[in-house]
C-alpha cells in the first residue's frame, strides 16, 4: 500500500553524519573530493528558482530566440525503453532477493519516487540487515533514500555516478512520457503506473525550491487534431487529478499559430544537475556509501554481502538479467543560452521546449535501437529549424 508522505519522517535522517564512500578504498566520502563538494555548493547557490507567476494572458508569452549561434551544448542520452512498460518485480538468486526497478523509458525522473516506493514495499518485508542498490541515477537514488527512511543501511553499487548518468541528460519535466506502447499496457501495469505517478507527484511537492531544483511550470500541449480525451493529455486522462489549471484554450487565447487544439495545465520541472547532486548529498548525509564498480553478471550480484538487492540499472538490465525486450531509444537535446523571461513549456508532437536555469532546452528525438551517444548533427539542424519556425510564428 502507498502511504501518505510524512515530511518529518522524510527529513529525519538529514542531520545524520558519518557517511562513507567506498570505491577502491574505504576512505570517508569527502576525502579527495572537496572540490566536488564546493562545486555542488556553488551550483546550489547559483540556482535561483524563477518567479513563475504570470498575470498576463497566454497570448503574451515571450518567444524563444532560436539561432545556431545561441547554442551552448547538445547532449545525448539512451532511454531504457520496454514496449510493455517498466518492471517492478522480485526475483530470487539462491540466498539473494533481487527487486527489479527499471525500464522507465522517458519517465525515469517522473516516476522514480513512485516505482521506488512500489519496489521497497515489495522487497523489505521481513528483511534484516544491509541493503544494496544497483545504479546511481534518479531511480537508484530515490530507491536508496526510501530504504534509508525505512531504517536500512544502504550501499549503492554503480559504474557511473552523477553527472555521468542518463538521468543527468534528461529534460526533467514531470509527466509520464515515452513510457510504453499503449497497445501493450495491461491492467496490472496501468494500476502500477497510476500508483507510482500519484506517489511521485506528491513526493516532489515536498522538494520544491532551490535545494532540489524543483518548481511549478505552465505547460501547453498543442495538436492539429482533436485530443484523444482518454489519452495522457486529455480531459479523461488517468493523470487528470495531477494536472492543475487544466483547460482548453480558444485560438484567440494563445500565440501558437497553426494549432487549433491547445490544452494548458501546470506541472513540475526538476532540474537534473541540481536535483541529482542534492539527492546524492542527502544519501551521504544519511549514512549511505557508494561503491564505484561494475557488476558484470548475476554471480557478482550473488557475491555481494547484502542479500537484498534493488536493481535500478536501467539499460544495464538488458545484459545483466537477459531482458531482451529492453532497448535503447536515443534522445538528443540542444540547449540555447538562458532566457529568464521564458517560463512555460510548449509540447507539439515531437517538438518541446523546457526553460531551465542552465539553458533553454529544445527537443526532441526518438531513435529506437540506436546505441550511439554521438550527436546526430542532421537531426540537430532539423530541430533547430523547426523550433525557429515555431517561435517565429507566434501571433503578435
């Protein structure tokens, strides 16, 4: 059962000291990385949640200035996609219980707290002793923090840490996106998805502010055809209760030329560089440790001293647990110089823009089965041209 979030319980461990980071040695976690701590502190001080109060009409939205000379970086990530959806289930490997929590597609940050709650509820009953988490992205960190809150000693084993995880190059918009094939969603999966979304939605609301880089933001979903009302952005969406300020806009209420159907609602934006650094700090402060190493096979997992293991390895689960359904979906984002006056997100088919403190994010691409992390320069040029045409076409 999903339980209400108790903020006092959530903050209980924040003052716990003595965290340790074990890699090649058992040195304290802060040894040799003071510069990293200073860098993170600087990131958090520099982050200022923008004032998103907007008293004008949607017609007055400022356009993004799209031009190649405004580009500051292009990043690539591989979404861990399963047509049937994410996996939360338990598997016994001799005396080790493995609880799987992976395959979130483009919804890893969105659902991380929720699927972690499902996984923890599934795995911890009756367990005594230390616990391991495999993976240090958004899903692994949420899983680890919930285990700490439940009173367990937790070690994260990961071959990559922030800022080298897939989560670091995610957009950070809170909304289930590119999650699964709608034709393959079972009733059981739909129930898991809704439970995970509801918990994650509430959890992020107690993390609002500059510490975690979480804020509210107005969204505009644009269509050339009428919305499918039972779809995720429709009026009968299963997530409708998590879409405040939802309403349809008339053509004279918005600047988006060429789009006859526009829906607005507010949702959360999570800035991954800020959020993941803060989550890792919280994990350390609560006594957690990280071992940087790759576990090549199931035998290596069985050899771990922890006999309860949460598998949050994302795409790594394909080889580690022979999940042939799991595939990479390459996503590419181009960032432009920040525009502080832009504080809204339009989503029009494959095109979307999120305004973050580290730049204007332009997406998106979906290349199924592609493992390359090299930017696709042709697609970047096409997306820049499409975004330029979109914003240059604003009415007024």
